C-alpha cells in the first residue's frame, strides 16, 4: 500500500511515516507534502497513492482547498488535533480520522477501518466531493450545534454549551470552564466558538467569551469599562469596554 502524507509539522510527519512503514500492511510512504501549494503541484503530475494521510490546518490554509483546486480521487484519513465539523463529515461519509497526538494503535485502527469500509463501498474509492459537501453542510448547521467535543488525555468528551460558563485564552491556548469548575483546553479559537455557541454567549473581550447564565453581576470598573463577576470561582478579570457596554447590557437582560 502506497501512502502520501500531507503535514506541515516535520516531527509529526516523520512520526507518522515511521509508524506506517512498520505496520503489517507494509505501507510505503511515497511523499511527505507540507502545504496546499506543494500538494496541488504534486498531484497535478498524476501521482496516485492508495491512501492519503492529511492534516487539516496547514500553514497556507485548510487542506480541503487542495481537493477544490485539483481532482484527487484517493481515499483520505485526516489526522487532526480536532475539528468538529470535519469529524461530523467523516462520520457521515465513512472517511477515517485520527486524533492527535496519534499512536501506532490509533493509526492501525483507522487504517483497518478504511480497509473494511473500502470493501463495502462502491465505487472503490470514496468520493472526495461528497466529503467536501458534507463538510460544508455541517458548517452551515454550525449555529445549531449544542455541544462541543474536547480532548482530555486519550478521551473525547462531549460538553454541552449550557454547561460551559466561559471560554478564555491562556498563553495563546483556548480553554473552557464548566459551571462545576472543570477546566479543559480546546483546539477551537474564540472566533470559531463565538460563531458556534449561539446568542447565549457574549464576546466580552478578546480574551473571554462568557455564558449569560454565568454572569452574577456587572459593576463600574472605571469610567470606560464594566467589570463582570461570574458565578464560577477563579481570578478572571473580565471587562467590557465602554463602546460595548450598551450591547452587553442588552444581551444580558434576555
């Protein structure tokens, strides 16, 4: 079995390649590609591996752009830190995924799942256009989602939006805090979460996205800001700038 890896992190790509070549399937890694541009140029040559292992977030954009620019009728197993829209699409279209950080076991299981699915799917290779369509449909429905999947150790944990008090940034990483004061880190950005969590959440500042039900009170912090106190413990200095105070109070009263 011949494979191509699309991954912009060198160490991750090398780890994956080392795992693949040691599997019983005797996977041969034909090429490691690091960008959308490089991938499009490579597949434009007519090269056709048996399978592609592909990260979603590349340095020059999302890897789905590769399959929009050029027709690549090769099955794909996505290796991702986590993208809930992709996860929904993969489940609906029978395309495998591997959650980072991956292991030999998780790679082997994904490959086995693909082989088994391939035997039952006609035509022989999955339609990547269908995958992209499924992804886009999932994105259209993003505001209707009511839960967020987060990773903790080797587990995937569903957390309902209504159970989340706030999202915040810590050393450029996004975290959430539940009403029972559980803190978990997520791979989504605050911008993405703001779009998916609905009107019950408000972007108080660049650092915090808060749940209306978590607000205990708001008080004058200075002539220019409001200080928001939450019902959950923690030293979260959440302020609302003067220009957003009216908007915030209108949101809060609903």
